[in-house]
């Protein structure tokens, strides 16, 4: 094991000793032999199976068969979740065949950042994670179940499902992916269309045609944003079946993997002899594996918040400094858009998760000894890939090396020596920067600040031609407590245009960028946020801001005496608290923790 990974892991274990022990003590105390429902009163149980078939009622009356919960994020507006439409029927049939019963225990909301990008609804996006966790808990609270299957894909959905699942950590759980849509037009063509539209070179119809050729069918978007980073993480933590993350929907292999996941969870209930509760699966080593996978593949910056919230839900104290130190040890060995031209289908065709995991294990960069949902524990089982042979699902060893080294390389020949996520700090606070898609000549920027309190004001200034210069865009009051911390991805095309014109530009904000953050240097998630008096609220137009993404320095070049004497600018964007349901999330804004501690409202062991 790489010494830095070993050291960080041990520090996380020691730092988490009290909280992790308290969590496991509670979880282990509520686990029980025999079906969970056996302790229910007759009226409770009768309500619980009233809508079941006569055969299922007979099974649930007895004390031999397990009952598996299905928590689904299905809706047919979102392409990533539409393939879950028929999954409950597949699952129920597979579990019935394997000797159990399954019920849809609940549905969770699933919203799409791609649809709400730049819209008022985006300000509900981050908080939807905690709402999904709470909704998951409501579904599971009927206490009828011996295990669970969680159906989710996109940005906040998977972290929310996992946080909710950890509240019922005494139950085994398998996460069931839906898969990415087939490849459409290239990501380079899509990005060019967006930039052309930003400068008026093409109109709305041409842009819509390009977008529709990219997002064109059921399945996850094919770029490597938060949704596909989720899928990678679930597999590298051992919560997906091996090789199942990036199999396209509506294919025979996808259906067989869904049925196999259903049968698998039955093996791990307390009724059998291989009990694997999810509380023990989401261990310190599994969490570190998730960080390593994120770094090795250039995954989404959103997970610098989500992984911390997930870890805390299992009593584990992960922090940004852990990401930063691991980033120096883990090389970038995948090049998927926005870090390169390939999409996740190309990554999967090159060998995908199996080759990635094999390469990391071979070089001592991944914990092998974790509890997983594969037949045998340990990550070595994830160096296999699923195939259908004579209509039978089997797993075979992956290729000994990548089939396309321009997409998936080796530790010896990485695309970058480090994982590309840095903690940025200085007199502007602490934030996150993603270097993996930013060329070296754009990683150091020193330029005057142009300050905005709303991304629409920035876009208006761009259209007026006021930003044809070197500058650092400071977008304030975008943190969790201010307006729910929306992604600011609409800023990417105009900033990209200005950068391509030869200007030195960068973005500094207490908000988020998309999981598809690209070539423009940025410092995001700045803490403390402006709403609570963070230093970014003291920056004025014309102040020189100096960013060095290589060293992690983030400063405004104003004397300490002058900067300390400044009064933080007041938030003038209170109109963001009303309309499109935002008024109902006031409690979430008031109670949100900092981005560095997961931007969460949920009670966690602390």
C-alpha cells in the first residue's frame, strides 16, 4: 500500500474512533435474527402486506423468507432514471425465484441539474440530497424489510440514497445502476456549439439541435460529471456488482445485472449465514477507496461535499485535507470529458472499472480488504467484467491492460502525476479547485476582480462586451446558507470564450460548479461562505486576486490591515428565497453546514 494512502487511512480511522464506534454500536444493537417483521403486531403486519398477492401474503406471514425493500428514483422525465420503469417487476420476479419477497417501499425525488441549470430550481438541487435521504428513511421506516435495493443514478440522488441507507445500516443493501445512454455527438462538438451560441454565432435552434444530439435517449448523460462519478464510486466502494456501472440501459446484459443484484441482496440478510450489513460495508477504507477513485478518474468536485456527508452518516470523519493529501499520491489515469474528449462509453470500452481497479490494486493505490456485494469479499473480485454467454450471466477477468490508453492509462504513464483536486487557501478562505481539465498555462492567474452577486449579472455584462479583458470573476452569496449553493455551469461557455480569445480569466465563488467543470481555472466552495461573513464578501471591484492552482494559494492582494478593516458586503439577493418552491426550504438554508463539512442539514453522529 502506498505510504501516503496508508497514513491518511490510519489517521481517518483514529480521528473517527469515537463516532464510528458509537454508530456501529447502535447499528449492531438493532440487528436481529429472523425476519424483521416478526416483531410487528398483527395489525401492523396486515397493513404491511394488504396489497400483496395471496402467495406473498402467505410468505410474509411466515418466518422463513426475507422481504426486500425497493427504493426507487424512477421518473420518466429524466433520461437517467427512466430505465428504472420496469426494474421493480424484474426485481420482484428474480427475488421470488430466489425464495424471497420484494416490495417497493418508497420513491424518492430525482431532479436534474442539467434541466435546472441557471434556473430558480437549481437552488433546490443541493438540498434535494438531504431530502432524498429523509425520504429514503421514511420508506424504510415501516420496518418490514430484511434488506434493500436502491435504484438511483444522478447527482444528489445516489448520495442521498446512501445517507438514508446508512440510517438503516443493520440491513444489507445493493445499489442498482441504470447505465449511460449510447454516445451522441462528441463532447467537443457540444462544447463548441455552446460557445458559438454564447457569442451569437449560432441561434437557439442550432444550439437545441446540438444539445438534443448529445442528450438523445434513456440513460445517464455520457460526460463524466457527478452522475457518472456516482456510479464509479459505488463500484469502487463495492456497493455495485462488479462491472455493472456503465452497461447501457435496455440491453439484455443490463436486465440480467438488475436481476442478479436482486438475488444478491438475499444472500446477505441476517436470515442466512453471510450477513453483510451496509454499515460495515461503508468503512473507512471504503470511503478512502471512493476518494481514490475520484482522483484517479478526474471526477466531480461535488463529491468533496457528498463524500464528507456520506462518511459522517456512517460515523467517519473525512475532511478536505484528506482529499488534498491523497491527490498528491494518486495519479490521474483516466481521461474522460471534461478532462478529455472521450465519454463514459469509451471509458467502459477501454476496460472501464475492471481495468481501473486492477491498475490501482497492482500499484498499492487501493484498499483490497473491504466488504463488498460480490460473492467473495475484497476488491480483487472487481477486476472482473460481466458477460452474457449462452444467455447466462458470468464474470470473466478483464484485459490485463487498457484497450485504449488515450482514455485509460497506467500509473507508470499517467495523464497527470496527481489526482487534480486541490484544497485552495489564503486570505479568501478555503476552497476546492479541479486542475485535471485546466492546462498548465492557465493554472496561475493574477488579475483584477470583477464582482457579481448573481450569475445573471455576469452573463449580462458579458453580452454588453464589458468583460473583454483579464479578470477574476468573483460570484458572491452562492453558498448553502445564502441561496442553496446552485451550480454556476452557465458561466462556463462565456468564460471559455474569453479564455480562447487570449484573456487570463478565472472564477472564484462560494458556490458550486458543475460536475463537468472544465478548462477555466476556478476556486469553488469557498468557506466561510459570504452569507456568514466570509472574506469573499469583502472583495471589491478592481482588487487584484492571485490564484495559483499548483500551490493551492488563493489570495486577494490587499494589505492585511485594510482587508481586516473592511465590512463584508451585505447580501442583496434575498429574492432568491421565494418562488419555485424555494420558500419551503428556508429551514434547510438556515441549518446548512459549511461546504467543507458536507453542506448538510442532517443529524449525524458528532
